[in-house]
C-alpha cells in the first residue's frame, strides 16, 4: 500500500508523463501531415521567368487573373516570397486581389553559386524593371502599383526613383532608409562581418549565415535550447494552430543564400556610417538616385516591435520623400504582414491603392 | 500496493501500467512513421533543433571565422562569371523581346485605331442619313417599289 504522500507524487508523475506523451503524439501528427512548402496559398500562373526569378500572377476561382489595376509585390530577395501569400485566409496578396487589383508577385527564387555576382543594378534595372515591363504589357496599363517588403522595399524605392513614370503608387513595408539608426539586421550583419564582404570577389553567403544575423536579433531564438523549449511549450496548442506555426517556421527557418556582391554593395552604400540614401548620393550602376523624383503617392509602414528594421530607420522616409504617408503599426517585422493582426495593414494598403483610381 | 477501488476506477499502479503501454504505442508510431515517410527523419531532426521547418533540413550554423583548418584555395570564378554573364544576356534578350511586343502592340493599336474610327464614322453617317426626311421617304417607298417590280417580273 502506498502512503498518501507517495501516491500524490506518483499521480503528479503520471500526469506529467501523460502530458509529455500527448505532446509527442501531437508532434508526430504535425510532422506526418503535409507541410506548407512555400508555394504560396493562392493559385497563380508564372507569366515571366528570368534566371531564378518567377513572376507570378494570381488567379481567381475561375482561373482568370483578378480584374483591376496592376499591383506588383516585391519581397526581400534573401527570403521566400510566400510570406505575402502564406495561407488561405491569411494572405496579403489575396486580400489585395480581392479588393479589386490584378496582383503579381516577384519570386526571386534561390540564387545559385553564379548569382553571387548579382549587384544592385542587376536587381533594380534588371529583374525589377523587366518585371514591371511585363506587368505593364500584360495589364495594358501605363503604370503599376508597387508594394515592397523589407529589402524588397529598398529595391522598389530605388526603382521608383529611377523610373517614376511607370509607378502609380508606392508602398514600402518595414523598409529601412536611414542606415545610421542603430539596431536591426544591418547593424548585426555589420558586427558579424558583413563589412568584410567583398564586392570584387563575392561569395554566395550561406543561408545559415544569413539566418544567424536574424537569430541574433531575436532573444531566445539564437540558442538551440531556447528554440526547443519554445517548441515544446507550443506542442500543447491545437493541431490547427501548430499547422500555422509550421507554415510560419517553414518561412522563418528557410532563409535563402544571399549574393555577396549585392550585400557588399548595399552595405557600402546604405549601411551604418555610409547612409547614402539619406545623403542623396546613392547610385544604381552609373545612375544617381534622386528621391525628389518620387512624386507618386507613397505609403510607408513601420512596425513598433520590429527588431529587423527599426521603426525610426523606416519612418525616416518622411525626410527623404516628404509627401510620404508614414504609418506605424503595433507588432513585429513579420507579424504586421502575416500575423493574426495583419488584416489592419492589408486593408489600409488596399484603401491606399484604391484611392488612386478615378 | 494501492488497493483497487471499484468506485474510483483503476488504481494508480494500473494507470501506470496503462501509461507505459501508451508510451510503447507512441514509440511504435514514431518507428512506423520513420519507415513509411522518408521526410519524417528530416522533420524530426528539425524539431530537435526547435523548428517545424517542413521539406528540408534546418540550415546548419556556419563555422566561426578562423576555425577552418587549411586555407581554402581561391575558387576558379571563370565558369560562374560566364554563367552569370549568360543570365545578364538572358535579361537583355528579354528586354528586346518586351520592346518588340510593345512595338507590335503599338502597331496593332495604331492600325486598329483608324479602322475603328472609320467604322464608327460610317456608322454615324449612316445613322444621320437615316434620320433625314428624304431618307425616311425613300425608305417608305422602297417596299412598294419592290413589290411592283416583283409583280412585273
């Protein structure tokens, strides 16, 4: 016969054993169910290909492109595009399409070894410019609405300054323009050796290294023990919630390698201590970027808790392009675009784009 | 040993034994998943790193600078430079193609524009002519004349 004290201990151990087993069973269930492999949630056709770039055009239920003025999403080339088309019912791109726009997404793909020679000019005057041309040709419109996210916002801003006649409206999401504002991924990359990245002899910066810069910014996520503990705690959530977590993990953890020349050039031009966007001396190839040419309406959105792109560095666009509507939302770098409260950003963006019509 | 209590169900020991059996089932289910699903081990490895990343292994941490045992030989860039130059050419060709499409589209539009304008102008003239009194009278006469001609024939 067990003493009452012993029995209580055994009961507690038994309860712990059951909880742990339930979590392991749930983990197996999640790991054996199909994951979200980054193909995007909304049906789309590839309308243009160049190198690793795929230009996607979203389709409605009948398989036709959505009707309305064209919108081109430019995500960051160092991450997967599908953060803006994450899940059915949780897709920024689909929300914009359903608001009455013909939506295109530039998927930069995963650079190969030879793409380490890609520079800013190759992206802005090459991939982005030709994507815009293709969008204009397909839509039959003279101008496109651009939505750039993070580093994709930098590319969009540079493009809009160099080719203002082809841009109807510009939306910049968590896009740093003031490189001297401390914090954020540029500063971490600076501390971790980006300064030593060679423009003349570039390497393809491994995905794990790019990821380590982001991990340095998120307390708790930079240690394996911390990540395992977080996951273990989350295994008590519902399977639906875990599937969402898995989809997000498939984006967060699946960073792509980065062209060393692009990073070196961006660091040398826009990084801490250089800050050539703010000083008005930025160039793309031989062309000087004149932000005074950005005369189209601009919406810039920063996130209050953004550890990757500090909000002050994002809001500084107001000094460069004074007519910019600057908006700061509660949430983090990813949360405002694809989190549970992202609908506020989606609707504000749709309203901003819709006000161009008529 | 705890005595069975018919009112409260199985004893703590019985429940322990049952829990052990459940653990065996859990372990067997994991083994089963490993044999049936090729990706399972990759996914499990990711989970052991604290990630639910699907479809590929979690990116491994880069080795800290200076830890490499031997200095790496300078890579031969030539092939990659040629490949990248080909990608740049691919872009330039795409530009040419887009320009040709624009020219073709512009010609089609400019060719279509006068034709459409002519068609519309003809339609407007026809409509206006139909509204004149002479035209209305002629229209009114036409059926009777036709009937007469038909009768003579």
